[in-house]
């Protein structure tokens, strides 16, 4: 299934995308939660009810008439750096022996087709096309061989990076957490539709110029490795998002560097999942100030 959060007629709720329509779960199954984290926490029963709604319900809306939102608003948005050998090479870094994780603050989460702000404090805005996955069960100390059991599904992530702020400190969190710098979506695709998450073509375009092209088979630490490591440290919860790293082709590693400017459009597509597409705009003057 493709699980989506959408807005229609001024109301935001969740649904299942089916071809060019979306099954409105609030109408089809009124007893189900209307927010994605709560829906995922409801477990297999909720997923089974949603599958049944796709087969039987007439509560359908044309996909073209809704606004797709970020499919989930995670409590934790975690990401890994230096996880493709070609990106490590272009970054002139050493291959890590242990996963390099960092946090993207959840306030950076952005919709799959919403604009990205070029911050007023930097001209070094960059893109990173990545596979992401969403946790479906509260869990801790998950062994790698059982990690697939706790993944609710997969989505596309742009790990937008403000490079000068990223490199100010060793943790990378500041440069990865600016508002609007976490576009995710367009929906969460359940594992039964994705198949092997480590055999997916990934492509990133900027203004229709192909900048990144790789396959998730080249991940150094795969999705299941990442679940095992993270769940050793902290409890993972339904709706948490983990972004799995980017391949070569980012802007800062080019000669000369090619950072994003207002008007650029970044499109990221991952096989069997879908695409997100975000235009860069200057940070609006009316963003909150003290």
C-alpha cells in the first residue's frame, strides 16, 4: 500500500493511494486514527482495515485534487552520513568503520512538493537524494535479522544540507536541520510493495539535469544494520524516520561547487516508491524573527 497524508477541502487526514485516486480512510473506516503516527501505532489491525478499504470502499478522491503533505510527522528524524563509497570518495573522507548518525530536527520536515527555503544566512545550500524508511513498531534491541519486522514502509528523502553550517561542528545537526530542509514522501510504501529495499534505483535531478544515479545495493550499512544500531541506543517509535545516506553527485563536491539557488527545482525518484519535487525559494522575509 501507499499510505499518504493529504489535505482536501481544508481538512488533513490519511488515506491509501490507489492508481490516480486516494481512498479517504476517515470516511471509509471512521474508527481508524486520522493521523499517521497513531495509525502506524495501531499495528496490523489498522493496516488490514486499510487494505480492506481499498478493496471495498467508494470513499475515493481524485489524487489530482488533494494536496499531499509529509506522510508522517516523526518524533525522531535520524540520518546517516558517508554511507555510499562513491560519496565518501567525492567528499575526500575515510570509509567509516561504524555508522555515522546524526539528527535532523523534526521541525525541518517538509511536504513532498513544498518549497525549500534558501536560508538568509548561507549561500551553500545542497541536495542529497536518499532512501528513507519509517518505523512501524515501538522497539528496542532489534537484531539485524529481525529488523524488517519493525519497518512500516519506505519513502523518498531529500537530506537538504547547508554546508557551511554543517561543517561548523562535528555533529552536522545544525546544517541538516534548517526549516523546510527535510522533504519526505510522497507517501509511505509498505514493504510488500517495495520488495528488496536494497535493490532500488535512485536518481536526483536539478532543473532536469541528472546529478545523482545509484542503487541502494551500494549502501555500506543497509537499512537493517541501521535499525540494529539505532535500537541498541534508543527506543524507536512508530513514525520515526531514518534516512539512509546519499550517493555521489552532490553540489559541494563538484568542480566548481554547484549550490542551489532560488528557482532551482530538485526532483528525486526511487524505484517502486515514487518521486518528490521541491522548488528552491529565498527564505521569506516574514519567517519569524525576534
